[in-house]
C-alpha cells in the first residue's frame, strides 16, 4: 500500500495493488505519476488523479517476502524534466519514455549484476548505477547513444544503499553502502583524445620542441587500448588537468627572453602524451604476443575519488550527544520528556503553542500538572521526575540555561523555584534523587542543588556527559572518556553517593570510572537504576545489561529485546527494570524506536533471557534458571544485610536453586553424563542438597560417582564457609565448626543487632510487634511484645528470665555447639542472654516450660 499526501491541503490518498512490501517509490516531477517497486518483483506506474495503475512491469527483479530478504532495493528515478523513468533490473538500467512507457535504451555492463539503485544527472548527461557488490558504473548518456565511462568499487564490497548526483553540479555524486561508508566522487573531463591516425611527428610539431625518437616507453604506461587502461583503484589521484595551447609556456621553464631552456619536465609530458604516442595497433599487439604491462601510473579514468580527502578512510569514532533516559528526540512535535516508574512527562507542540503535562502513576504523590512551554524564557527540552519534585531545563537557544523545579512537599506556599546558569553555560542532563538535583552542564560541571534550590556542591568530570540517572542517594553519570575505535565509542560510568545533609562535611562515596559495555557499532539508548538500585543500561542494539559486582565488576547481558520483535524496524522503549521479578518494563514501538504520544501506549514486561547456547533444550533451560536464581540470591542477601525484610524470599530462592541443581544432576545421570553430574555436585553449597544428590547417585547404582561426592562433602564440611546458613539463626555456630571456632565464641560472644521495636526499617515491611515469641529466621533477633516491656527489672526477675531462656534454648544450643558439659553450656547460654537488650530479657519473665510458646526456629526444608 502506498499513501500519497498532498502537502497543500493535507489530503491523503491510497494506492493499492502490490502483493508484497514496497521497496521504493518515486514521484514524477510534474506530480502526475508515482512509480513504485515491490518485493513481488513488479514495477508499477500510478496516475495520482485517478488512483490507478497505468503501467506494470512484472519479473523486473527477484521476488521476496520481506524487505530484509530482498536482493535489491530497485531504486527508481525520474529525470529532472520528468520525461524519462529509470528502472534498474537484474542486469541493466532500463530507460522508459513518459506516457508511452516504451523502452528507449537499456544500459548494461559485463559482470555488472544485481543492481540496487540508479540515478541520472540534472543535465541528463550521465547515468549511474550501483549493485550489491559495492560497484558503481557511470555511463555518458544521449538519446541516440550511451557510452561506458568507468567503474568504481568500494573497499567494503557492501551493497550500495543509495547513490545520488549533486542536483546543482551534475559531475559530482555521492554513495553510501550497507556498512555506513560514504564515498564522494566526481566526473572529470578528460583531455581531447587524438585519433589513431595521429603520429609522433604531429605531436612533436605541436610541442614545437626536440624529442628523441628512441626514447624508451615508460614501463608504467599501458597502451590506450590495453585492458588495464582506465582501471580505477580507490585513492587514485585526480587526472592532471589538460593544458591548453595558450598555457603551455606557463607549464615549462622559460628564460628571460621567452625562449625555452634546456631543462623541462619530461614527467609531465609523459603523463599527458605517452598514452597517445604509444598506442599499439591491434595487429602489432597480436604479433608481439606480449602481455599488457601493469598500470600503476595516475589514472586517466574520468571518475575518481576526491583527491583532498578519502572520506571513507577517515571513519571517526562515535561521539554520542547527551540525552535524557526515557525520553524521545527533541525534534518531535509530540514527545515524551520523561517516562519512568514515577510517571510520565509529555510535551505537545503546535504552530504557536507548546504545553507540558505531568501525570503520576500514583496519585497520592501529587496531582497532574500543566506547564506552558511557549514562553520566551522557557522552551524546556529536558526533564526529570521523582516522588519529590519535577525539574526542567532548556538548551542553547538563550544565552544560558534555565533550571525550573517544582518541589511537591515544600512547606512554603511557593513550591516552584528557578535558577539560571552562568552566561555561556548550558544544561545537558538532569537527574533527581532523594533530596537533591544534579545538573550536568556544557562546561563539564556537575552542579548539585538541594531539592529546595540550595547550591550544595560543584565538581567536574573528565569528558562530555552522555546521560545521568539518580535513585535515592545514588547518582549515575555516564560520559565520554576518550576516542573509541573507528565507529565505536568509549564510555565510562561513575556512581556517586550523595547525602545532602552531610555534603562537604563528610567524605562522599565516589566510584572509580567503570567502562560501559556496548554492542559493536552501537550507542547508549537508556541508562538508570533497577528497582533494587543496580546500575543498568540498554544500547541501540537492544541489549539490556546489569552491572553486578558479586563475581567482580561485570556487565551481565540479561535480555536481547530484538528477539521479541518480528521486524527490524520494531523496538522496545525501556521504562525500568526489576531484578527481583526479573523482568524489564517497556513499551512496544511498531516501526519506531519511540512510542507515539497520541496512541497512549500501555507498558508491558519482558522476562530476563540470558544469552545461553542451545536454547530450547532442557539442559539449557535448567542452566539459565540456575544462573537467574544465583543472580536473585546475590541481590537478596545484601538487601537483608541492610535491614530489608526479605527473609522469606531468600528461603524460597534457595529452595528453587537446590531443586534446579537436583534436576540438572538427575538429567545428566539419566543421559549417562556422569562428568557433568559431578560438575553439578561441585557447585552445590547446601548440605541437604548434597545429601540428596548422594542418595540419588546411590539409588542409580553410581558407586564410583557416590564415592567422589562423599569426598566432596567431606572437603566442604571442613570449609568454614560451608554451613547451614538458612537452617539456623546466624549466632548459632554450625555443628561442623572446629574447636578453634568454639573457643572464639567463648572469648568474644555473639554480636546481636535487634530490629526496632514494632517499627519499620527503611525499605522493609512492618515488623510484627504482637507475636511474643517471634524470632527472625535468618538473624535470630527476637521481637518484643509491648505488654512485657515495663515489667520488673530486678536481679531476681532477670534470673527468672534467664532460666526460662536457658530452658527453651539449652537443647538447641547443646546440639548446635556440640557441648556436653552442663557448666560450659550454661556459661555460653548466659553470654548470649547477657548480650540481649534489657527489653528483650524481660520478655522471658513469668514463663515456664509449660507456659508460653516454644521459641523454635522454623526449619528450612526441601521437598525433592
């Protein structure tokens, strides 16, 4: 389907008839016809007024079912007057007359096949065509005759995407190929060629100077009719200009009286006249039997690369401009200025008005807002949004940038504030964190403001900024750190921990610059933090990466979004990433990289898919699940250490992890891969899972494997780090600990960090305060019942509390510590009781072995 839009009245017309995707369209200069080519192998000419096909050529090129599979682009072309239509086919360029659509001429060249596109100069003198092998052919064209001028072959040998003449100067043309190489070419007028009847005497008479008839032929100069004559290699310098007779004296050394001197430039004479002088007759060539001499002298070919600079040899590294993650390009009339987990900022421009709308995903944060962006001092082009504020900045239109911020929770009536950067300094990126606003400027400054407009800090970065993102107290800065490889770029990331309350009074945490991983020849498309605070990036190739340091500082590819689209033109617009849920929040964009504002698209999610080999097999499926569960475990344990209530999630993750390893182990044994089963046993770090693996190996009568697994278990039992971490409170030592560890417990005792009383830690769920005997399954901390807090605190009461504590825990401590001596057991129990806060001690008052609830640890068990 082809849509024709009249720009004057904005009317829309549709041309239907092709049976496959369209390859190219070309409008007649008189606006009467439209020519089109399609993957169905046909070329059609449509008359716009009647919306009908007036001419059709079938079998012009090979058929295909998709643009990506088509061997040609079949780029059509009208001449400037519109009286000729040029159609490239498999082996030639056909020239058709307007209205009658008769074939006027067909331009061919031996070995020139699989044509991609063509063009004709504005004066109709030259026709050029390119093919899939990077070859360009130029013909001199007249209505009666067409002559091959020359050929040009690109170094890359890639298909030519487009080739066009200069509309003003018909002797110059440019071309681009599939690998992005750009060639600037020119057609130089050669000096007038002499006829074959011209002889040496005529040329010498014309020179009017003595010439040695016995001068040997320059071995670098081929005969004119040699096959190598006129061959062009890229980088060959331009043809020396022809010297007119009136200018010859300027080219030679003359004495003061105007007479010629003995010395003259024989090289210039050879370069210009030897091809004429040394032409061989065809009969002489055959009789001599000698092969043509190699041609290395400057070419006389009329088409050459630009002599000043070969553009394709100067492939510069990419230098990506700055951008706001989660935004559309600034030249869109309707664009997203920011789309993140907090809300959406859109900007809609009309002819004389520009409006900005801020909408929140959670209406409790703030009500929707509207800003007039058409004022002289606004014209904001970038924005950021957090739960505390929304910030805007404009670009280089004015003498300096204006920063405008609305603080939602401001105590004063005036919640908006603005600040203007110094003259000549422009904002390039914004990022809102908890209590601060960071602004990256054109002077490579990072300016830190409080959320209420107080200037707090300024520091510099070592390269042009690319983007910034913030979450809570973390600020991510990505910037250029040097010149990358050709068509590549070198980016680095720096993470800064910012505490506005202690800035400049306390040392802030700055990470060393960390290289940013990108796909080959790609640019950064999105950057930010996951919901859990891990740095994350997405490049233009669609690869999503997480920066993880649990196995070193690595960028881990977690998803290739291109695997979830059907066409190359489809993309996903990233909104956020959740590590715990292990999915990417995004918007599907049909035929574009950015969502359309008017369509109001809905977000979707894509599950993590690691780039594993042999996808689809059970082995790869279990391996991928193991890696993903390992990543989730490495995420949850630091969160638990920071006080987040994720104990149940840790337990569930380890259950799934052990079950996945057991499935892998059984799969390998079932397929007689005992070496792979042994590899699984070596990476298992849970004692119960190892016991289950050993039992299964014995059931399968793999006695040799069972013996090795038993040895692995013994080695791991001797390892202090191998314990039942999730099967016991953290202050209970493992029964596999040796005597030295027990002595350490006797000397130092445990260190307990109880959770707040009935409160809620930052980032965690509320801690239960009504369960009298609730114990944290991971740390063993005990949460209080408020009714016992104010009970007596005398020594007798404390002794009673200790006896209750000892009665409840003595059996468990005895088994865990492997202590048989009663006095030693009471001593160790007393140390643990004394380490408890006073408020927790009194919870054991008035409890006997028959009363109260038994404070037992919920066992960590698996059902294999």
